[in-house]
């Protein structure tokens, strides 16, 4: 039963990460026109999204969703009725912490190390923050707050 729960929450987290990422993929260039220009003007830095790259970018959120949900469950179980990982707000806090310790340092290192335009790095950070907070909030809601009919 625990394995099925983990798989279910992993798929849910992955679908959330994918959906939020898809929204950013569509809306970010429209809302911030310099983003597609920055990608276009740096072909030596950014790989075209043809072939395996597009497939990987579509599958990655689901693989990462399993890890995200597994660690969420560990945090949830260890903290008992703490503020991290419990209910919607605690799940969002978990997502924020994942962003803070996992993504933010990597993006700052990318900006410091590579010729990546600032607008791109900021868009990546905004997308990751939104993805992790949304997935965490949904896991917190499903784990503690939702009455799921089976």
C-alpha cells in the first residue's frame, strides 16, 4: 500500500511539475519578450529542443516527481505535526525549501560560471520556484487535507 501511495503521489507531483513547466514554457516568452531573443542569441549555450532533448524535458518532471514525493513523505513522517510537509501550507513550505537548497544555488552557479543571460536565469528560478511550491502544496493537501474516495 505504501508503494502504491508513493507511486501515486510521485505521478501527481510529476504531473504538477510538468503542468506548471508547460505553462511557463508557453507564457514566459509572451510575457517577457527578451527571453526567446536571449535563447536565439546564444546558440552556443542552448541546445535545440529536437529529438531526445524534447523527450527528456517532457519526462524529467515525472522522474523528479517520484524523488520529490519520496523525500516529501520522509519529511512529512519525521516532522509529525510540524509546519513543513503538513497540509497545503506546509507542503508549499517544503517546495520552497527544496527550491532554496536545491535549485537556487545551482542557478546562481550557472549565472556565475556560464554565459547565460540574466533574464534566462531569472525565468528558470521563477519557474522552479512555482513548480516546487505548487507540487509541495498539492502533496500536502492530498496527504493531510483531502478526503480521497477510493
